[in-house]
C-alpha cells in the first residue's frame, strides 16, 4: 500500500477537523485508530478522488463513489451520527448509537450510547425513515 500524498492527508485532516466541529464529535482517543482511518481516507482520495470509507469492502470502488453512501462523512454519520470506522465518536471513544434502529449492528454491539451534543450533526436525519424502509425491504 502506497503512502497517500501529503496534499490528500491535509485535505482529510481539514475534513475531519471541520466535521468534528460541525457534528459535536471527537476523533478516537487512540491516535493509531484515527491515523489508520485517516490514511485510508487519504489513500482513497488519491486513488478515487473521493474519501471513500476505508473500513468497508467494495466489489467496485469506482462504482461505489457514484452512490455517495460511503463517502466520508457517510450516510450513517449524516443520518444517525454513527461512525462504523470509529473516527467520529464520543470523547470516550464510543460510536453514538442513540439514533440507530434497535436491530442495527452498531446498537447490538455497543448498546445505547447517547449523543452528548444532540443539537449538532445529523444533516440528513430526515432520511432515517426512508433508510429503514429500504433495510426492511432487502432480501434476506
């Protein structure tokens, strides 16, 4: 794996700084976790032109960026304020699960983690019902 460019690393740092402020979240308290995710985002920025979430598997990354779903900050973060990568978390390093449906894997793994800044973030909260309808209608 090639080291991402300095320019992309700086762009990702700006994105993370801006989004933590906007969403009222923190980066993970373990610097290694934050660094790994940010390097993955920067590498995707170099390769694809977009900071695609590095914590997921994609059969076709180029096709995936067209959908926007997993471009950071991803839809889960914009709708539920939940970060699968643990980049945007509470001060204690836990992902916010308060807004997730009870059957969501994040809620099952971490339990209820309340949002310490409910007045910030969730720019796409109005899409939560639509997202749940899609989830229910997926074939098993």
